[in-house]
């Protein structure tokens, strides 16, 4: 096992370790002559902030880029406290230091996306304060090992506020709902305008075929993995294989459609809401179930649109699932109808808000691709649940049945 160190100060560093499973990074602190994994409170997060101001030489194979300076209010460090693929610490109650602890596989989409948003002055994402990157000697390209952004105090995770909003709209708890779909649509449209080139690039035939291949692979994996946990859903997928694969295969003919550096994994969990109701989009790492090349490549705007449309239905299923068990919501046809009606309304409001926010940039959006990307996203929901969270399987299972009932055979 070999390791590279980016020293932050005398006692802290970011360590990149080459293992049989690939390169991994993480914070370490010096204990005597030994580097040990760092935990919140060890000072590694504070050392990152000071390293962004320190203009001394950087070890070969790394680069440090500062975009602004936000002095921490104090020297506290704590874990973010939410389930994330990576590890995030809140430092000084004012900055988030995100350690990229998953395997370092490039090319990585986050640095380019975050730089574009910073240059465009996009205000609906936490302010980018700095990037620490490592250069992959095998594959080439720069991969982030630490991302530093402003902390949004009091902001709620998207699944928390969105499900609460849906429950209020369904009458399952008191309170006035907001225009959740319209707000998310507007945010997505403004995000795409900030990320896109003018004029936009066009999807190549090779990448279009790759999108179709990826989508069909996601379908095959969903069938195989779901069979172990939800054989009924797996059987439904198999029974409608020809119909689904025909839609997915249509992506191969999308060459020439406008493309941009999309978010790539857009759902309500990637959108924070502050106490005043303002939204902020986070996590531009792309969908981890897609190949690194496709995560980093430009893609049609419909990829993000479809992801959020599928997610809005997921929100409805979660909201209903959490209803009072004494009311036996599974047997309440009125609630079933209300859930579908809320989903349709939220999705329509999303699309309306999205198109309005695009304004003069409507040419960025090819709506004809949404059905294929929606099917692909549903397949990925099955894969995620089977691999990581089997308790989540009821969500894509309900969506699958609704979709097959509503779409023409």
C-alpha cells in the first residue's frame, strides 16, 4: 500500500492511499510519528481553511484553489449529521468541509460544475470557497479530495422538507404547503442556464449510444438485483422488457440534441431549504451508479428533469407511507387518488417553473428524452434499494405499477 500526502499544517494532512480496490482519500492527523485517521475535533477541518489562505508550495500531484475566504466563527468541528456518500464536517459553524472518501475515480464532474457556477455568480448553491484536488497518475485528470463551501445554518435536508410539504398537501398533517414543484422547477431551470454554454454543445452519436447502453444495463441490473428482494417487481419488469427497452434504446437516436454540464443526480435530497424558504442545490458528484466518463460528460437537460420528476412521485409515496398506521392508508382509496393527484400537480408545476426559468434558453431542453431517462431513473431506484436500502423498495415498486397502469401498452 502506498500513500500520497497533501500537508495542511504541521499536524494535519489529506492522505491518498492506493489499495487493491483503488485510490481512497481522507483526513489524517499526526500522532507521534504516525498518521492516523482524523475525526471531527482533531483540527483537520480548520487546517483545510488555513491551507486555502496559505500560498506555500503544494506537494506534487496535488493542487489547492481558493475562491474566497470565510473566517470561521470559532474552532469547533462536528459531523454534518446526515447520511452521505462522503463525509462532511461543519467547521466554525460557518463552513462545510466535505472529505471525498469514496474511491477516487476520474474524470470527476464536481470541479468543473462548481467552478462554472462560481463564475456565473449562481447564488442558489452554497458558496464555493475552495477545492483540494489530486492528480490521478494512472488515468490522468484532477479529482477532488476536499470541497469547501459555505454552511447554510438552519437549512433542512430535502427529504425532510419535501415530504413534510407533501403530507400537508395531502391533509396528513397540519400546515400550509408551498409550491414545491414550481420552486424546484425554477431552481433547476436557473441552474441549467448558469451551467450551459452559449451556444450549447450537441450530443455526439457515440455518447448517445453510450447513454442508451447505460440505460439498458441499468434495466438488466434492476431485474437481477430486485429478484432477490422483490420478485413481483422483477417479474413485472421482465414481463414488460420489450416495451421498456424500446423506450430506453431511443436514447441512441438523440445525437444532435443540446447538452450541458448537468447536475447528474438531481433529486430533492440534493436541495436544501433555509428557514426563509430559499432553496440551494448541493452535491455535484453525479450519479455514482453511472460510469465515470458519463458522469463527467455533457448530457441533455432532460436527464436532470426526469430525475426530479421521478423523485416527486417518490416523495408522494414516502409521504403516504408515513401516514398514521391507525388510519390504514393502504386501504383508503381517497388517499390513493389524492397521492396521484398531488404527484401530477407537483410534476406539472415543476415543468412550468422549469420552462419559465429557462426563458430565452428553451432550446436547451429536449422534452422527448424525458420518458427514457425517467425509465432509467426508476431502474436505478431499484438498484440503489437492492444494494443499499431494501426498505426503500416499496417506493420504486409503487412507481413501477403506476407507470405501467398509466402508459399505453
